[in-house]
C-alpha cells in the first residue's frame, strides 16, 4: 500500500531554515510526480514546489531562490530545503504524489500558476507536518 510520510516541521524564527522530508513507501515504478503543498489556517492547499517523474522541478514565485527540492531515489525521499523563511510561511506542509499523467500535469500546474488543491484531489497525500515561523 502506498504511503507518504512527512518529517522535519517545527518552529523557527523568521530568516531561519528548515528541511522537510517526504518519504514514500509501497510505490512501484518511478514515474510519479510529487508536489509539496502548504495550507494556511482555513484556506486551501497551495502548491509550493514540484518534481516530475524525470526530475524536472518547479517552484512557486513566492519561494523561488529560497526553497530547493532534492530527491534521493535510493531512499525514496523528497526533501524541501526552506531558507530565509518568512512569517507567512507558517502552515501545514503536505507532500502529494500522483502517477496518472493528466493529474500529474494538473498537480504541477498548481505550483506554476499559484493555484490550490483540495485534500481529495490527487492520488496520495501524507499526513502533513507543521511549520511555524515567528518574529
């Protein structure tokens, strides 16, 4: 059974860094796209950073130059390095995976155009990890 688990959330002061990790298990094949979403209280989940099955990455404009994805194929993990965190980065961070091509494109588009997604919109979701940025 496919499963995603996020690690690495926590509290940090503005300007600090955190590294989130998304670990996948139970998946077969490598043609999945994965997106990190974040959700502010009471709002929909917005795409932050994405990676395609062939490792092409995209970042939301608000995080470009500060967030970086790194994928470890051997460990089946996708890390999100977040530097120079801003107060508005506070929220729940989720990773989501998708194997179906049209939905994969749509999921990555949420990052490119700054769109949002619902919790039931794509194949697999982790349980989320909280990030809190304070002044």
